[in-house]
């Protein structure tokens, strides 16, 4: 089906869909959205808050900056394919419809609207979040990761801005960088936001796996607990150094393995260093949280806690917490 989108002079977005070129790009014959505010902007898109005139419900509309030549090209987007494969799931953001205007090549994705992202939740916060709330959020996040990985997709851009919340509900969003787990490396090197980029992404020429997502989960977990980022590197080398300062340098055999996978932009001959440890940075955190964060931030991806194991650990911790109240 073909979608025709226009921005009306009064600030309304009128969306009409006609034709039967291909199913799946739209679901209704006509829909209008009133634009309310701009929520954010990235390299490839901007996100707007809008209200559906028909039912008064608010939505988030992701307007892509790239132009698309055909509906086939739209339906082949990894983000759309991933969301269709992963839905429905309580911890994956829901894609409501796809709006495509073939004459102009414009594309917009309509999502359910959440209250805020994790970055907005902790930004400028003076008091720590409650233990039960933290564990409940992280349990939902690892459930989303487990569902995604079991369905053959890894996200590649886990960070606080891509994790949305509404009251007690958490949902993973922004699948624009995702890839199939069973596709062959090397992958794009400079994927993921630097502060949340796993060591294997930094130290090899694109040889990493879905375990990179779990490193990002560990960084996010730490940040929700501490209210500050764990590895805020200013560049690639500084990022590696900040990791080594806390986690320590990898054992020689792991470093040799990474050297064989190539790194044309960094010297991998690091002087041995024992990291200061994560637990010293979050002395207020319960031991089970610290232990899980450390497992998620294992330098060797083969030793890194996967989604299902992380979820089990959090479930046990949450059960113990609730039973003690």
C-alpha cells in the first residue's frame, strides 16, 4: 500500500494511504496526526510527539531524513523487519504503522508514546533510585535482550537514550543499527555509542557478536545505579584507557586473539594494569547487583553473562528483595 503524507498549514499531519502495491506499510485508509512537539533528533531521523485526531491518543513519529525510492526499499529496512519479527513483546517498543510517501520518498514510523528514556530519568537526579525499581527495570531490559537474541537479532546501540519507560514499564527502542546474529563478520566498526561500546568493538576491525549488547546492558545497569556514566571516553584510545582503569587489561591470550582479528587504528600493546574495580564506585549498591554488573562487563565476550542468565539472576534478586519487605 502507498502512503501519502503532508504537513498541513495548521500544524496537522494528514496521512492518506491508497493503492495495493504491497501489504504491510499501512493499516488504515486515512489517519491524521496533529504535531505537538519535537522530542529529539539524531543523525538519520527526528522524533516528534503527535496526537491522532481520530482517537486523541498520543504517539511518537520518527521521521527519517533519508529518501526512499520504493516501498520495497522501505520494507527491507532492518529496523522495520526487526520490529515486525520481535512484536508483540511487552518490553519492545510497539510500531503502530509505517507511513511512506512514494512521490517524495519520505518515510515516517509511528510508535507508541512512552514518558521518557533512561537518560532523562537519571539526568540531574540527586537521589538514587530505589533498589526494587532498579532491579525491575533491569529485569525488563534483559528480558527484551533475551527475546531479541533468541529471535536472531542484536541491537548494537544499547544506551540510556534508547531505553524508554512509562511508570514501571520499560521498553527497548531504536533498532536502526540492528543486525542478524547469524550474518558473518566483519561488521561496521564504529557502531554503538562510544561510551557503551564493548572492548571487542574497540579493539578489532568489526569482529564482534551479540555479546556486545550485554556489555551495553552492564554500562546502563551501572549508570542507573550510580547516576553517572561508567566509561565516558573522549575518543577511541581514551575509551579503552577508561575501561582498563576500572576493569583492568585483558589477559595476554585474549589480547593475542584480538590482535589476530586486526585493529588498524589502535596499538594493542597495553602495559598490564589491574583495574580499580566497579564495586568501589557504587558502595551503596547491593552485592547481587554489583556481581551481575561485573558479569555483564566481562572483558572476554565468551565470559559475559547472556540475557537469559542475567534475567534469572535479577529474578532471584528481585524475589529476595520483595520477600524481605
